[in-house]
């Protein structure tokens, strides 16, 4: 059963404008707030003032793994949360109108949006959670039909979706408020419609779609009949070896382990993975990407190291171990990106600092970066995005503020090896 929702659009919202007051207020969920804090924030130091976005004056740090098969020349572009320590995470990224946009998590002012046309000079285009501190972060950015859409994390009054034509003037869409909805974490374009996945701890995750940003249909609710599927944490479009394009939806399920569903029409879903690929410790299908003829997904594992799986048909899956297994602090495959004909996977590692892996279709795997680019407080690589032929990585760092890094294509160091045979 489809549930439709539409309303008239409010007035445009300037970069520092006033929040739309027509949303329905809900009591804050203490349990969800505690969970969010436990997952996202370890310490909250004193915060800086508004950022300038200028590149750091100190020389960029070059971080690499000397045992890697290839050399990536990483350059740090921003420091200390775009010079604002309140920007804990680079939480989302998208290329729009030939500029790279980055959304942040900021628990003090509300999420911010930054953009750059060259990766060196950054401009703040949204600075205060679209007028509400409850919009703690910009968790999703996606370009659709000539507009840039931003989905928020809001555990108090419910997530919102905003959009812009020029990157500066934002307007709130009519995305509806539902009791228990906390965050818009995932988004994808499938059959010319925009789909978003919603986190709801009380009643199970939801999937909504629109063809114009104004009229929304809920195509999945109650975690597709299993309320322990609290979130649709990843949405990925993939054409399998039968030639059929489908929408794949991965879930967060802390009771049974993450699950994966797929649909040919965006409404009727079939389950293709259950029980966290055989272990309930894989509590979520946390990231996904497509390389050539393979669908790749990564998990969130609360006890051990995250796991990577790939499939040609979307039903039969092959597991790929990390190149250096046994680091049980790499709990999240937090984001995936495609660059240099490889799948890159950024990890969450609170103790040792984030790590970045790359996988070939051979498959050959490499540990590309370790120890949070040389700064262990960079405990996660949260966003990965290609822009102007270079590869960008945004970090999670609640202690010092998020950072943005960039590398060109790799330079060979030595013949590649399959590290799994070592």
C-alpha cells in the first residue's frame, strides 16, 4: 500500500534564514538520543567561531601505508572542522553544478553545508541547520532533476529535506513528519524518482519516493514488516547479470542482523540477505557501491571487524576479507566510493584512527591509509567522492573537527600482491 503526501512549498530559505515553523513537534526520544551520542560522539571539546573555509597555512600532511601496492599522494585541504570545531563530521558529499558540496554534523549550531569549485577554497552556504539546531547534521546530499537535496538528522522534531537550485538559497520540501522518524541516511535515484531511507527506532525504517520533490509516497514502512529493521541505511541501484535494474535497500537491525532487500518497481520488495550474512554482529548493511558488474556492500559489525561482500546476481554473495584482517576496531565500513577502477572503503576505528582500504575486481585488496591520515582523532572516513578527476575523503573527528583530504590517481610502487595469501 502506497501512502502519499503532498503540500504547498514554503518560501525560499536563505543561507541564514528562519526555520519553517509549520512542522509538527514531537517529544525527543531519550533512547534514540543516547544511542546517537554513543555511536557518534566520544567527547565534545570547546567550539570555535564561524569558519572561513580557507586552506590550512601549514604544509599538507602526506599519509600513506608503506606496505601498499600503490602510492596515493594525500593532501589535507581543510582542518579543524572548516576552522569550526563544532563540525564534528563531514557527513555527506555530492557534486552539483560542477562544485563539491559537503554536509556536516554540528551538535551546537545545527548542520552546515560547504562547497568548493576547486577543493582548495571552501565557502559556507548553509550555517545553522536550516534555521534549527535540531537539524543536527546534513546526513544526505543528492542531486536530482537540477536541484540539490539535503536530508537531515533530527531526533527531536523529525528529519527534514531541503533543496536548492543555486546552492545558496534553500527551500524546505514537503517531506512529511512521522512519529519516531529520526534521520534521512540514504538516498538514490531509481527509474527517474528520488528515493530516501528513513531511520525509525519505534516502528521500523521507511522508504519514501518522489518525482518532483513535493509529492511524497511511502513505499515501505515498519521495516518491510519487521520493525527491528530500524533504518534503511543504504540504497543502491544495480543491474544484475539477468539484465534487470533493481533498487537494493540495506537495513540496520540490532536484533537479527542487517538485511538486504531489492525491488524491480520500487514498491514490491524481496529479501535477498538475512541475519547479517550469517552473524547478528553484522547489525547493518552500512554502505554500498557498484564496480563494473558487481554490487558491493559493507557491514557495521558491533563486535568484530566489518565485512565486505559482493554479488553479480544480487542473490549469491562472495565475502572478501580486508587486506590485513584481525583489526577488530574497524567496526564500520562507513562509506564506499569508486576511484581508479577500485572500490574504496572507509572505516570507523575509534582507537587507532580511521583506515582506508581499496579492492580490485581481481580481487586484490590494499590498506591505503591508516591511523586517521596520521591523526588518530580522525576516527572515521565518513564520505568518499570523486571530483574533477581526484578523490576526496571527509573524516569524522569530534575532538578536533572534521577534515577534507584529496588525492590524484595512484602511482605504482611495486607489483600488486593478493594480501590474503600472505
